[in-house]
């Protein structure tokens, strides 16, 4: 990810750096921006757009003097949910971490916000309850945060998908490519059964390599992957395209 040149290297990006207007794409203005955005971002400028995947996105433009640097979007499924903006606001963005040029999406601040954390879980539960999903597969490590409460709420079992040599006993593994080299994810043999329906969840999708490996691993043993879900999607890295048409549901879109 490339950080914008005028981002501070020492301070996290805060909603206080934004100003607000809401616009429908293509080119149709909303009479009252506050009805679409709510009060959470009174200092933001936002654009509300309908994506090809039939969801609305609120694009935030970070203001620096007279310039505007695209930064963060909030996405929902069919129509804008007021909870989405609060979830996006709760996620702290740290420039140049863990190395220069990276905009790090820090979900620990979301976890500290009880209401935003609960809303995050609720949005996923509302989407997947009643969909005959018996497996929620969470990818290490932050998929372990969101996966278990979703699984409990929809009456599914939680299956951890871990890095190599982390699970005791017999495992099945799937390799995926990194920028330099390869890695694997593993799950226990017998954790799932052929014919089950699964949701794969992680906190964030970037290039999509880990999610692809999770899909392949589950499908190898006869499990139907209904959908993948992430709190955050990094735009511009084409992770969604690598999923081979598998549905992906996200709450927040962030600029890579």
C-alpha cells in the first residue's frame, strides 16, 4: 500500500480531518446529506455510490488544506445502514506501519468501542442467519475475533484455519502465494463434513491469497463455501477478483 505524500507519519488519520457532502453515483445529489450520512461525520466530505455488487459505499475524502486525499469507504449491502459509518469511524488508520508506505487498518480501536463492535457482529449475523450455514471458518488471527460470535448467533460451529504447526493432531493444509515465497493454512481433519455449507471470515482482504486458500481447502473436502466476509476490503489490490466469482461481503472499503 502506498501512503499519500501529505499524510502525517506520526499521527493516525482521524475523522476530524474530514468534511461532509453526500452524492449518489452516477451524478445524482441527495437533498439532505445528513439523512444519508448521519451525525457521526459532521466534519467529513463523503460520496455515496452504488457499486456493481449492488451495495452502497460512502467514500471519505481526507482534507489537507485545499486538497482531498481519498482514504476510506463504508459499504453496506442494499441501502446505507447508519451503523456502517460508526464502524468505519472506530477503525484507526496508522500511516507508515509496520513499515513506510503502509496504511495500517487498526481494528483494536473498533474492539474497544462496545457499540461499534456489537454492530459489526450484528450486521454479519443479520446477513447469514437463516441461510443454512453450519460452518463459520475463521482465518488466523483476526478471523478468530469475529468468527466465534457470528457462529454462535447463527447456530454454526466455528472452525479455526491456522498457520502451519499451530494445530495439534492430524491436519489438512493448503498452500498460497506470498509476494516472496509461499505459506500455508491448515485445519483439523474431520472438522467439517462433505455437504456442509460454510462462511469464511477474516478481518481484512488485501490480495485475497489467504481467502482463496481457505476456499480451496474447504472445497477439497466437499464443503460448499457460501460466501466470504471481511470487515475491511483494501481497494486497488484486486483481492475480490482472485476469489473466482465467490461472493464477498465487506463493511468498510479502505484505500490501499
